[in-house]
C-alpha cells in the first residue's frame, strides 16, 4: 500500500515513491549469515542516498543499510560500527534494464553480486547483531529523501549465505522466466 504497481521483471513489481518504503516488519536476517536480493530497475543517481534494504531504530539511528551512497557515488553498506563502499558495483549496475542485485553476508564479510556475478572484492564487515524490534524495510527508510530511484521486484531475504554458483543459477533461471 506504500507504493505504486509497476510491470516488473516477473509479474508486477513496485516503484517506491519518495518518502515511502516496503516494510517487512519483524524479519531479521542479522542474527548470522544472510543473503538479501531484489530485481532492480535503477534510474541512476539522483543526488540522494537510495536505499535497497534498511533496518533503522529512527531517522538518526541506522542498524543496517545497503544503499547507493550519492556522496561517494558508490553502492555501500553501513551499520552502527562501520561504513564501506563496494568497489565496482556502480559500474556493474545497468541503468537501462533490470538487474538482480544480491548482498551476501558470510563470516563478517559482505559481497555484492550483480546478475549473479561478484563485483569488487568481499568487504570486511562485522555484523552488528541486534534483536531490537524495528522493521526491516526495502526501497526506503525513515529519511524521506532516501528512497530507491526506480522499481523493485522479486525481493528476497534469506537467513543463509548463498554461494556464487547459487546466485548465478538464480539469475539464469529467473531471467529465463521474465515477462
């Protein structure tokens, strides 16, 4: 109810309007290894941070965020203990079509995949584990200006770190089933 339907990659996707987000409520993959993924149609940089996934206690308190960082012109991850950009990711994301974006957290490192291919090198990223009851959000957060600039489809949150081969096969099989 927070966004507009958009013909997505497979069936209907959604375009998240500025100041809106998709709430996944109590979903909390941050208790161990995890994989976050979504098919994303990205309209490119627009002068604001653009959130893919976020868990915030308030507008001033970010527990975790995977987003496009407009200040550094890079996709990045952030938690209360650390911020890191993911080298090469911005160049790998095509702004003319749908991309399967995946973030894998395994043993205190994160890796970003675009269309089943690892971009850059894994980043040392100790996970801030929390049981705080704030919702996991997709496409935006509590900061009005931080919404995804484009559309999202086939959003997945998995409590396991998927392998590169699994992500490549996910891309190949879903691409074959696209609209």
